[in-house]
C-alpha cells in the first residue's frame, strides 16, 4: 500500500452467517513470503539475477521505474509471485501464465498448454519502504469447500514522518489530522483514533492524557497515536485488497474495525525481526459483526506492521456460530512468514 494520504463486490459477506455448529474451518496451507531489501547481506544481487527468468514485457515494465528503490520493489513483487505459484503448482517460472482478474487484480491463469490444469492459486502482494510481502494458497473450488480470498498490506509508520507531523501541526493536533481521512474511516474509527492511548513503547500507562488540542503531545505519545493510525490503515487496506477493490470503495466507511491495538515491535536485543501479533480486534460492516474473515496484524522490526486477511466464504465461522480468529485456522507453522532468500530460488 502506498501510505496515506490518499468497491469489491460488496465485502465477502454483508450479513453475518447463520449460527453454525460446524468446527473451525480448515483452509489450504498458506505460503507467506517476506523480502526485506534492507537486511545484510543485501538480497539485491541474487534478486537481480532472477530478472531474466521473468517475461520480457514484465522486465521492461520494471525498468520503467525512475528510482532504483521502486524498480527493486517491483522486481521483488514479481519474483515473490512467481516463486509462490511455482511452489504451490510445481510449474517452472517460464510455464506460468498470469492475467488480469476481477477489479484489475493479477490472477494466475494456469500453465502453458495443459500444464497445471485444474490447479488454481489465490495470492496477494504488498510492498512498502523496501519490504515486500506475499500471501498465497491453493484455491480449492471443490464441492462443499469455500473459496478462499486473501489480502495483505504493509505499512511503515515513519516513512512519511515529516509530512505527518506537518499535517498534525497544520490541523491543530491528532484529532484534526485523522479527520482529514473522514472518507476512509467510520465515525467509530475516528473516535478511537482521536482518543487516548494507554500504552507507549510497549509500556502500559493508564494515566496518559489523550488531549490533542494544539498538538502539544510529547514525542512518545505522538508516536503511539501515529502508530495506532497506521494499524487501522493497514487492517483496512488488507481487507479491501482481499475483496478486490481499493480505497475508493463506496462502502469503505461502513467497514469498521473496533478495539484495535497496534502490536508491539520486537524488544531489542533480539535476532527475531517480528514483534507481537494481534488478532483480538473486531470487524463490523453496516452494523453487523463480520464472522467469516480472519485477520492478524503483526509487527515487523521497529516501524513496520503487516496485516493479513483470509475470507472463508459464506460458510466460514468459528464454530458454534462464533467469530473465526486467525488462531482458529489450521495453519500450523505454515501460517508464519518465511524470509525470502532470492539466492536459494531455482526458477
């Protein structure tokens, strides 16, 4: 997602599903890749060696980007896409064919000739500030099985730090700043975004003043509120990418996330770049609780968050009529992110 500023078919389900006594839904194993162009040693040299394995028109498209960082993220997105589909289908890169599906979304069209016949892959890609992420799974459209739809979004909380701070000062504080995005957030979300926070840098502090008039908040408090803003933004973007549309969806303000708490980043010193994962927020649409979409929000390094969304179709719920959560899914270890190493790829 391009960080702010800036309709699927309606969201996967406009009314909550009827109560069900079914067990928690099972989905095909997820493939989740993360490519970080900032790490050392740099993944760029082995990444660029994969360029010749992409179709010539795609190579030309990548080269049209003016800045190297944009070319690298575009290349990374394409490499992840081909690598994931190849892993799931067993097809070589040169045998994979992509097209454009509903709402202009990239779609796996199958293999050349009869290769890959009967196999479909659902996937979604996001890139932001040198980090590229992908989520994919085999799409099982068999009788009695729901169609799975996926969405992913990455935000970097300080990529636009200068612009965000200037806007906050211009609008007289955080309340005015979040109000600029009134066309994106519901009234309930705007209230949460303008309200007090009870945590700073992972520490709970019930005495923190939520006042924003005049923009006189301390640096830590302001950073916490900006991080909360991007948590909401990331979740919302992942959801609408899952449905297939963009932030121009006419129903956008009717989609509401409640009780969102940004995940804490990893605490140094640590070799694990991933921080906390949260999934205990609520998703509402037109006043009804959405039950058939599982989402998580995961912290990555100090200033990134990654949201992943899985729609389980009209039958999916958490069992006993409950709301499905990310942890309810049968993901095993494959529900995590695999750090993508281009040097190990064999197209």
